[in-house]
């Protein structure tokens, strides 16, 4: 474990760019930085267009290393209202400035800043951008197919259009963007070697979940009437079929967040596990699933505890893991290499 950046404030995500650069978002400062050889530079200050409130601000990033494109998910003012949206940014050849930007998709619900989501993931095959959203602490949102909250969305990474393979792609309403629904507050997205997509989400007082995503699947969060947090994370009393979690924390929650699949024989017994960051329990979990996605075991290395609240986990090109701490004061980006 080594520290590769210091002096950050709520770094929500870290992604790798060409030439050894790391791209880091900070939630409340609303800035995207480039870190190289231990030095931080501001790539773009988005404070003029990002609304910061509660848990919501500048959140997840995705980076296309070859085309110098960065996607950012963030809160924003929408007239007299407030929403969460995804902005696509083009970067110059030296990764020193943003040369153009556009809103790709907007209208994710936002209220007090609670449960803003919002995790991004580029599909390794094809043009898809996956977006995990939160329910904005509004009880009807997760089961409403025409709300973009409490969902995993699937859009074209350049145009923002709904993709043909989406379950409701032919709809004229917002459901055309929806891949899965019935989520509470999606904090992590990861793609396994076999191409399967997985999500991590916060539970209320129990049952943070790791889910394997099935197109059209309902993951069962339905906190009504009002916003009733005592209901099950997967409510099987709903009509139709609900998809059970592949793993959950039980009680109490750990506030699990970012996730990445571990790859490389140098990781030994941890190769092929899902690394999941925990905010509340300040630890990194390694979850093993079999080829069919059934949970086998969890390992929590003692040497990867004690670094504070962990928000994000990203797999670097050489298989190392990149982590962000989220204490809010002098936060760090950490690089973890196996022994």
C-alpha cells in the first residue's frame, strides 16, 4: 500500500488515464484533478455547474483512455429545481484542460441530496455507459419505470441515446434508458471477466447488497408509504419476480461503496474476487463467487484496514487496486499491490 495523492476532500472516484496519470473527482470541491508522480493539477473546476448538497455533488467518473474523454456524474441546478446528470468532457492531448463538454443525460431525481447515487461504468464491449442511480429518498421512485432514480441505466456513451438492447428500448418515455430497477442507492458497478455486470448498493439499517444485474430485473426496493426504511431490501410481496442479492451484509450494514474485480495471478488466492470498499466499517472486502455467480466466501485482510472510510475501488491496468478515502479532511488516493 502506498499513498499516491494527499490533501483531497471527499474524493469520490479515481480512474486511470494514459501516461501514468490518475483522474480524481472531489464531491464537495466539484473539481476533477489529474495526479501524476505524486503531484495534483486541476483539470477542470466544475463548481459553477455542480450543485453540492448532502451526499450529492461531483461523484463518479469514467475515462476513455484512448479518446481522451471523461464522463462525470453530478448534481446540477435545473431551472428552479435540482437534478443529477451525466456530463461528457473532452480533454486535450496533454490532459491539462477540458476542450468541450455536453450534458449527456439529465433528470435523475434529487431532493435533499440524500441517495444521489451515482456510479459510472464503461462496458468493455460496445458503446454502452452504465449509470447506477439513487432513489433520492422518495419512496415511489425505485418501482416507477419512468423515473431515472433507483435504477441502473444503459445509454450510448457518446450520444446519450437509449441502446437497442435495453428491456424497454422502444418506449417513448424515460424507461427506454432503464436496464434494471428497484434499487435503493447504487454506489458501485463492476464488470466481471465473463462480461456480467454487478452492482453494490446501500441498505437502510441492514442488508447492503451486491447484485448481479439481469436486464429487466426488479431488485425489490419499495419503501412506501412515504419513505419507510423498515421494509426489506428485496420485497417479495411485490407483483412479479424480484431478484435476490448475491451477497448482503445482514445487520448492521457496512456502508459498502465502490467495487472492482481483482485480476492477475500475482494476487494469488484473491485473483478473481470482487473487491468492495466499506465506508462505515473502514475496510476492504474480497468476495468470491463461483462461475454461476453464487457466493462462496469473504476475506477481509487486516493489513487493508485502518485507513479510514473507503469510498472507491478501481482496477489499474497492471492489476493494482486504486482506493480513495472519504474522511472529508486530507483524504488520499491509495495504491494497493499484492505482496
